[in-house]
């Protein structure tokens, strides 16, 4: 087919075709830019979410570690406190019997003799058993033990007094009466280990 169109029209058609191709390329480039922008935005949002998640996980781990260390420190401190309390309690109930017996000998009446000394189940108390010539001496023994000037006991209760006749088999004829006293140490006594340290 012979193209009889003038050269100017031919040129116009050529430019028109080129323009159409250019427009197609411009739209394709625009779509590509939009697609890249969407992909970039989505990637940025995703990375931001990942970053936030990691930050939250790190903060949670740090908080967990702090809580664990705090709990462990509290547990260690409580164990040390309990051990210290136990040591103080044991030492507080540790009686210096050698000093105590010397002091008891000085306040015991002449007509009485100590026969037994035991730690009772009551905290801070002792059971003292003595032989006496009569019940009056047993009462005097109680008075001497509770005398504030002696600074030994704050309280002395007579648990029992038992006097036997001389005819009883096995009875001590010189000391026929037996008295049992339950005594509590005075606060300022010097016969417990902790209190005794104040004298040194």
C-alpha cells in the first residue's frame, strides 16, 4: 500500500505514536513509583513494629531480671536476719552456770542446800530443787532469790514443798524438806551470755 499522505501528517502520526508510547511509559513508571512507595511504607511499618516488639521484650526481660534479683536479695536478707535472730536467741538463753552457782551459794540460807538445777520448758526459766531443814527455810529461799538487790531472778514461785518424817526410809534426817522453785531471770542479771558481755 502506497502512503500518499503529506510528509507533515506523516510526521504528526509518528509523533502521536511516540507520545502514546511515552504516556504508557510514564504511567508504568508512575505505577512503579507508587508500588515502591507502598512496599517501602509497608516495610517501614513492619520494621517499626518489630522494633517495638523487641523493645517491649527487652524491657520485660530487664524487669524480670530486676524482679528476680530483688526477690533473691530479699530472700537472702531474710535468711541472714533469721540466722541472726536464732543466734541471738540461742546466746540469750545460754546460761553461765559457773557464775550462777557461785551467786546462788551466797544467797542460799545456811539451813538449805541445792540438790538440782534444770532448765524448764518455759523460756528463760529454771527449776531449782533444794533440801531444807524445814518449810520456813524453803520460804526464806524464795525470798532471797527474788530480792532485787541480788539481781538474779525477777520471780520465784514455789512449785511444791515436801517434808518427810525422819522415820521414812531413805529420808535425809538433816534436811527432811524438799522444795522446788521455778524462777525467771531478772532483766539485768549477769548470768546469761549476752548480758555477761556487758561486764567485759
